[in-house]
């Protein structure tokens, strides 16, 4: 593999990682908003509204975990490319 190919691949992966970082920040903000809304609107003893928020929070946390996993995969690929230089 030529050095230019390695550098191009590294650049592309870096941009993809930046996109995922932006996505991660958005998900974290959405989670904060859901928690805040849940505190204001949900029943303290639990109930249907609380359950709806809990489900939405669970989905966002799962989305965040997947994003972090993807970021780690990309970081590993970048590290592999750096070892080729």
C-alpha cells in the first residue's frame, strides 16, 4: 500500500470519527433533555409516563453505546494505519 493511500484512508477515517463524535454529543444532549423532562413530567411512583421515558432513555443509551463502539473500531483502524507509516 502506498503512503498516499494510507494517508487518504487515515484522513477519511478521521473525518468519520469526527462525525461520530458530533453524533455522540447530540445523543448525550438528548439524554440530558429526556432525563430533565422525565423529572418534570413523570410520576414519582412510576407509571405509564415514567415507563415511556424509561424506554426512550434506554433506546438513546443503546444508540450511544453503539456510537462509542463504532468510534473505537475507527480509532483502532487509524492506529493500524499509523503503524504502517
